[in-house]
C-alpha cells in the first residue's frame, strides 16, 4: 500500500515534469498504480486507517506524487457527512480541460498538498466550472462538467500532471486579495 513515505515531496524534479500520456490497454503496472492510488485516498479518509498508518487525508493523488511521471490521478471527493456516496470518484487518465467558465473560484481556506509539508496561505484562484475530457482505466473516454469543489480538486490534480504546484498560483505579496470580485469562494 502507498504510505506517506512513498509520497514525493516538493523539491523533487518529478513534481515539475510534464507527465507522459498513458497508453491503452493499461499495462499491469499502470493498472496496479491506479488501484493503489485510489486505495490511498480511501484509506486516508478512514479515520481509523489514517491514524493506524499515519496517512494525511487526501481527496486527490497524482502519479507524479508517487514518483511516476504519467498523466494519471485518483480523485475521491466525499459527499455530505451523512451521505456515503462520493461527489466524484474516478481515476482520471490523460485528463484535459477542454473549456472552462470565465468565473473564477477559490477554496476559502486555501489549498494544501500531500507533497508540500508546510502550509502556504492564500487563495488559489482557479476556474469555477470546467469541462474535462479524460479516459478511465478501461480506456473509455468521458467528457464531463464539474463545478465548485470537485472542479477545484481536478484542477489541482491536472496541474500536478503538468508540473505545477498550488502555491504557484498564490499572490505572494497579497495572498488573500482577490482581483475579481465575481470569484466564488468555496467552503
Ligand atoms: C488534498 N487534503 O487532498 C488535501 C491536502 C484541492 O494532489 O483536501 O496533494 F481528506 C493532491 C475532505 C476535505 C476530506 C478535505 C485539492 C487538494 C489535494 C492532495 N483533505 C484535503 C479530505 C480533505 C490534496 N494532493 C491538504 C493534503
Ligand atoms: Zn497536490
């Protein structure tokens, strides 16, 4: 299983590389990676398992974060606390944002990253809504619309696949200043 020790930290060049496109049918190795990455998210969101294995809870994990420079990421966005159905659960392969809203959005608390050990404060301004094309593990192509929190998580993951980290998008001088008053702040 993937543990915190397996997660590559900021400063490792793999986090700044553009991942290679993944070929289909998936190799056994790529299929196992997909399964293991999703298992990390599931385990990390289970308080007992997170405690037992020292996992930092995550809603996304990109292959470069485990040292694999490929266009693959797992996303597991939980639904409301009383509802076990996730808002979005998928291993996204070769994902591309094909269009997006003009309207920006940011998490009101800012973001964090499993590969960044210190907290870096500030709004990470992204698109509020995206249309994303990706392949699933069976090679089937999907084109879906996402908004608000799931859209933010997918943008964070797609950024990893292109060598970008969340703090690249923070205004270091004025981290909590918004230049566009139409920005949606997401709790
Ligand atoms: C996280 N954790 O998952 C953050 C980090 C906006 O590339 O958000 O670095 F586990 C992936 C419910 C609400 C349950 C929040 C995308 C953030 C992606 C992982 N935790 C959570 C939860 C969380 C990163 N990452 C702070 C670790
Ligand atoms: Zn991250």
